[in-house]
C-alpha cells in the first residue's frame, strides 16, 4: 500500500531530526540510506538491491569524474 503524502512528510521530518547532527562517516552510510528510503516506504531488502546497483554504476565512472567529496 502506498504511503500518503502526510506520512512521507512526517517520516521525512523525523529523518531530518535524527540525522541533523551526524558527521559524514562511511560507517553510517548504509544506515543513512536505509532510513532515507524508509521515508518513502522502501524496505531494507529493496534498498540493498538499489544500493548495490548504485555502487556498481559508481565504480564504472572514470577516475577523472570522481573526487574526494563527490563533486566533479
């Protein structure tokens, strides 16, 4: 069952409060993305597939397009 916009808004607000003071550490990356996708009702198993797909495509980028902070 799809989430209502009100539910997404409530989840997004809670997500932003939870992660507001986090420092950018790779150890928390997967937790961050799991919680982010949960805002939209995407479960952990589906997230794992999407995250693996993202990592696969990111690894295919030429080295010249990557940088320390993800900017080109």
